[in-house]
C-alpha cells in the first residue's frame, strides 16, 4: 500500500488548477522548476534558521510540491507538452528536492549524521530503482512502502511534531532508523517488480 495509489483522486481535485495554469500559459516545465525552486529555498531556510517552529513549513511545502508534481504531469499529458527535457527535469528535480528538504535533518539536535546520510542515499536509491525497473520492463515502479509521496507524509508529520514538541527531537534517530528500513525495503520492492510472479530471478 502506498499513497501513489490515490494519485488519480488527487489529480481530479487539481484539475481546475490545471485548467487555470494552462489558460495563463504556464507549462509543465514551469511547474517542475517552480517545485524545485520552492524545495531549495525551503531547505536553505530550515538550515539557516534552526528554530523548531520553522519546521511547520515542511509539511506545507511537501504538500505543495506533491501538487506541483501532479500538475506538471497532467499538463504534459493533456496538453501535448511531453518532452525529453521535461522528463530529465522531472527526475533530477525530484532527487534534488528530496535532498534539499530532508538535508536539514542533519542539523537537528540528537540527529546521527551517518544515519541521516544513509536515509538520504536510500531516498535517491529508491528513485534509481524505479527508473531501473522502467528500463527493464518498460513500466516505472512506484512500489512502496516509502515512496516519494509516502516520505512526504512521513517527514511532514515529523516536521509538525518537531515544531509543536521540540523535546521530541530526542527520538529523531529512532525515526531515521525506521525510515532507513522502509526506504531500503522500497528499493528492494521496486527491483523485484520487474519479475513476473513465478519467474526465475
């Protein structure tokens, strides 16, 4: 089970926004770049202003980024804006955005640096494995349990906890450890998705 499975419902809610964006001459690549810029600015702010209350921005920005990610795909498909450049921006933008938004965890009290680095590496690995599955089978894998959307919910909720109860940061490393396990489980599931049931591996 992964949040990616509710994507069609999320897209239907965003459809009026997509029409408005197209009417005002915004393209899919504009939205992709806007999501990237928003992530970079937010990540920098979280690093430069190390106050727990600032982490309330994290769930808000993660939600907006998720909406932008859905909108750029909808614009690309429905208005014939699918391009090689768009595909490159989308994939690279997702990875850079993840690094920007989750790197501030390195600077939180009680955070174990190698553990956070492993978590960031795993986030990149899951996207690589999803693309690898597409290279092999022709179908991009979005298997969970901790894909991009699931990570946004997971870390966004923790951002709220940090802002409201800063003392709970003493549990940071437990959360990072759970995330590492779920992220690498996700990478394995995405690699396994290329094998049909019963096929020789």
